[in-house]
C-alpha cells in the first residue's frame, strides 16, 4: 500500500488514470492477491482510488483525497516537497493553531502548562540532533492542541506533525545558531503566554512561530532549486 500510495500521490499514476490490472500490480509489487485487494480497499477509503466493475480501479481527482489522513500526508512528503505543499500546510496551520493556542491559554491545566515548559526545555538543549529538536517541537504543539480542549484540533495534530517534518527535512533550526535561538524564543513566547493565560498573546505568538518556520523552509527550498 505504501509504495502504491506514494506512486499515486507522486504522479506516477495520474488523476483519472486506470491502474494496471491485478496481475500486473501483483508482479510489480511482489505481493499476494489478498494483500493487493486490502491495499486497494485502504486506498479507496482514503479517497485516492475507486473501483468499478468492467472498468477497473481509477485514480480519483486530488480534490477527493483525504488530505488529513496521516498516510496521505506522508506520501506527499515522500514524493517530494514543493512550495505549494509547504504553503498549503502553512495555510491550514494558520487557520487552526493560533486559535488552538488562544483556547489553550484559557483552558490549560497546570500540568499542561508544566508539560509545555518541559518540551520547551528540550528544544533549548544545545547540541541536540535535528531529529531530537523535531520531536520536542512536535510534542510541544501536540500539548497545545490538547490544552485547547477541542478534540477536532487534537485530530489535526497529524497535519501539524507533517508540516513540521516537511520544514525540518528542508532546513532544521539546529543547523544555524540564529535560527535555533529564534525558534526557541518564539516557542517560549507561546508557552509563557499560555502559562499566563493570555489568549491574544498566545494567538500572536503562535502565528509568529508558524510564519518563521515557513519562511525558513521556503528560503531553503528556493536556495536548493536556485
């Protein structure tokens, strides 16, 4: 399923295209018919394909794909990161996370405020790997979503995680002193605003942190392509 999903998202199989027959796919991916059928059923549930009798399995338009599904997001990441992908992730984050931070400032428990500070301290650790910094950052944003008290915002954590992974894949803050200091400072602003129960400051701080990460990633992506 993983390889076929990446092939669809990456454009090897175009929107509207009929996939090769079962026998061809079995030979191509080296799986059993049962495994293939289960994979196609899963891809159908994610909105990527649709099977029709006497027609075959067709790749559905991108507008039908479940873009909040963690696998679909990962397949986008695996198939190559583009400006459009980074921009789209940033837009949905901007639409949700600042309000999640504001709600967290209103609703957080003392334990959640402490947990945020704990992940912030992890981000502040000097000499950590890019992977460790990413994990601390992802967990920080997960706690913000949980502290918002809104289950829908928690469910959108997959999008945030993939957005951060995409950003760190292109350019991690640990690679530069100034970028590292700025990332930590912006996240400290979020944590302190939530701890102080200041919704508006939390909202502003989250917007600034998201925009900074996007700016860093798009700059690095532009440099790599230039």
